[in-house]
């Protein structure tokens, strides 16, 4: 199973449209957003995905009633971090702030996903793959990227745009 990973879109709608296209091209089976969606219209743009979207709220997701309503309308599952997923026989931890990994990461997690700092991260903490695709909101010109995690091989691919 291949999953798309995106973080910190910060309501940059032209980039969200590109992200949706990249995930379609990569043929991911699900997408995880690691927070900082910011506004409901971002979820409206993500509704163009043809796969399920799940995720966590970030520190800049202040419009909760609007985000919750948009998520319900489009069948998007959002929650407060941490989020625990079990896909393809893998245990996945999703948080927004990487500092939360210190409190929630456990030996049984195969993958840990985070955002918040807009920095690309691929590292191992013990047997756990830790991944942040980095910048995608246009704040760092020329550094926009989202990621794909192959849950079978526990490998990542960065999709730059």
C-alpha cells in the first residue's frame, strides 16, 4: 500500500490543486494530512482526491467549526493528534508537532508522520520510520514537496513541485 503524506498546506489553494494531481499521478491509496490545513476551503480543494483523506489538526487550524463542517461534508476524517492508524499490517502514528513524538512514539509504531516545521525529514528512531515531507505551502519557493510512503517496503519518495 502506498499512502500520500502532506503537511502544512496553510490554505495555499494553487498548491493544493497541484498536490491533488500529484497524488493521483502517484496512485496512492490514501492520503494523510499532518496538520495546518488552516481554512475550510482547503478541504474543499482536497475533496477532489479520489482516495480517502485522514489527518490531524495543527496549531494553525483555528477555524475548527468550519473545518469540521467541511470535513463532514466531504467524508474527511480529522482529529486532534495523536492519530493511530493500522494499514497494510503497519502501525502508523500521526502528529503535527515533531516534539509530540517524544510523548507518543512507541516501539510498536512502524511509521511516524509529522509536520509543523516545514522541513523534510526521513529518519529512523529504532525500528520506526519517521517522515515529514516538508514544505508545500509556497513559503519556501522552489522547495514544495509532498511524500509517498510505501507501507510494504517502508520507503519514502518525495514528490517535488
